[in-house]
């Protein structure tokens, strides 16, 4: 597109919006940025400054702090002396004017190069002034990946991309192979809750690079000792997590009643995903918003479990008084998985054969369940002692928390092991290289020998190559005296990252 034509399109309010969204161009700074930086900040700023790939992708559900992290990264670059005109930020979910542009990423980059940077990207890089480009919620653009590929293939720029749709981000991976590194940022980790609430600080137990430590039993024993050593900090943070979940807005404003927080989560996270992110299907076909809500409601109701097809269909037909087929329901489950609000944990595959069984439902945060169903379930030992009738439900939620937490570790293969014949069920199986680590969640005060049957049976099968297993519990007391089983409470497991 010729520059004159491009300027004509941008002149209709879009140019003013872009300049407003990049206040550093006029010597201003962003106001009221949080002091706390989430765990993804360090790898994100390292990636955009000197990563192995020209593009760093930061993905995660809505409202977990991706835009804040982008703004903090820009702030640090400016503090380090990067000239303001070298930084270009575009928030794609707030610019309906972009519909006028055929190739928004490329056309906006050309405009920025000419009218702000004042030189070509190649000339800037040669002058030691390489441009940094930040593209927020880029997955809302059609054909964003080919445009981004062309941009970084033809120009020496560094790019940080954020997105709240795993499906749309993953759809772009093939054309961007070798050009992107991915970070997945979910709700707050337990140690981040502790820092945000002022309880104290603690380093992550799992190093940021590589999954190798997970294969060592000593790693898990050390993690248990970390929890015991920092039991006061862990207890305060886990109590806050139990009460309000792990969304930043919920923990940043503990002065606000839960009812207000629940309404906000329902409106800005759940309904935003259902009404905005998922309203359009392939080829512009509209999706059934009511069905999406019902599928999400079922996911909340059966969190941590693996409902059968028949259960889904019976419940949905009863709720909607309509004959809905399984393929449609499953497609909507996959859409929700794509928003990262939900993770579908699939049955374990062995020898290229998947075990029979349904997907296990793991929500990104139990607070979403509490907000959507208006049902608060405590997770602390003290809370469950006051409400023992909620213990079974708390167990399912603890299993969901465990599954989502493990599944959010990039490149970690997480599956579940359904019961089959004489082989008992195992809640989760982690695969690192050729080794497997079975994980069982028993969220109760008293655990007996029968509760570890699944772990022991899995470990004893030599072809599964599982030298030890993990038992996730409610309390600190060991749940097994079997030396092959490392038991640790959920609150300690959540300190791993």
C-alpha cells in the first residue's frame, strides 16, 4: 500500500488513537504501574531484548496481567535509555478502525517506521536503534501469523505478542516455526499472592528453563522441605488463595467484598470470553452463546472430574430443552480450552494408543467456579473443618487446581490415567522424556493404604518407567510410608513455580 493511501486510512481517528496509546512519544510515562512483576516478566523482557527468536508470545486468559506486563517491559526499556520512538505498542482488541486495513500489522508497522521512527527498520538497526514492537491481543486479527512472519523475516525488529486464545495462537505456530518462543501465564502463583499481599517473598523452586529436575525424586523432597520451612508464608498465601482465587484483581483488592469481585470476574473474564472471544466460528458462523454458557456451567459443576458423553448430553438437553449432539458439545469444550479458562486433560497415550476415557476438566482458577455458580468452597484445612460437608467437592477442586497448574508448565506432557481392567485410575501422569511421574490427589485428613493403590500399581509396572510417584494431600503429614511415594500438600505443590 502506498504511504499516501495508508495515511488516508489512519487519519480517520486511528492515528490519534495510536499516538494516545504510545504516550512516551510525547515524553510521558504510563501511570500507576504495579510494583510487583509477575514471574513471566524476566523471560519476556529477556526475549524481546535478546531472545533466540525475534518474536516472544505471551499467552494466557483474560485479566491475568498480560497488558500490565507489556507496560512494565516498556517502562524498563525506557529506564534503560531506549529512545521513546523505538517503542511501538498496538492494542488490537480496542481498535475497531483496524477493519479498514487489509494487513494491519504490516501497514501499521510501515506507518510507524515512516512517521515515528523516521527511518526504515534496517537503517534503525544499523544505527544501533533497533525497534521494539508490542502487539496486544493480536489473535483477534485474521491472518495475523503470516503478517508477523513477513514483518520479522523482512525487518530486523524485536516483537512481543500477547493473546488470550490458545487456539488462535497455536494456529499461527506453523507459519512462525523457528521465529517464536512461547510463555504461558495463568493466574497468580501462590508465591506471587504472598508477595502481592505483603506476606513475604519466595523464589521459584523449579528453574525457568528445562523440565529435567522433575525427573529427580530429590527435587520433590526438597520442594516438601521448602513448604515446611516457609509454612507461615505458605499458610497465609494459601488461605488468601482459598478465599479469593488467584486473579490479580481479586488479590490486589482484599478490601473489596467477594460479591463484588465475583461479579467482576463473571463479567470481565467469563462473559467476555463467551460473548467476545468465542462468538464467531469458522467462516463467520455465529456460535450459540447460551450453549457456551451451559457447557461452561457443566465444566464448573464437574470440575476435576471426567464426565461421560451421556452425562453432558443429558444435562444440556434438560437445561436447554433441545437435542444437542456430542460433536457440538465437544467443539464448545475445545473452544473454552482455547480461551485458557479451562484445560482438558486427555487420557494417557501409550504405544500410540490412547486409553479410553473422557477428558478431565481443570479450571484456571476455582474463583471462576465460585463466581459462576455462586458457591464458595474452602480449600484450607481450617475451612473444611468448619464445613466438612464440602470435603468431597473440595477434593475435586483440588484435583482441578493441580491439573491446571501442571498443565500450564510449557512443554510438560500432562495426561490422566483412567481405570482399565485391573489397573486402577491415576489422577495425572507427567511425561518427561522417557520417564513418567504419576500424581494422585487425595485431599482429606486421613489417608490409608488403599488411597495409594493407583500410584503403587503404576510404579510397579516396569514398562511405565515410573521410579516414584507424587501424592498431593491436604495436610503436611505424610500420606504414605512407601519410600517410592513423595507426599506433599497442595499448598506446597503450588510453591513449585
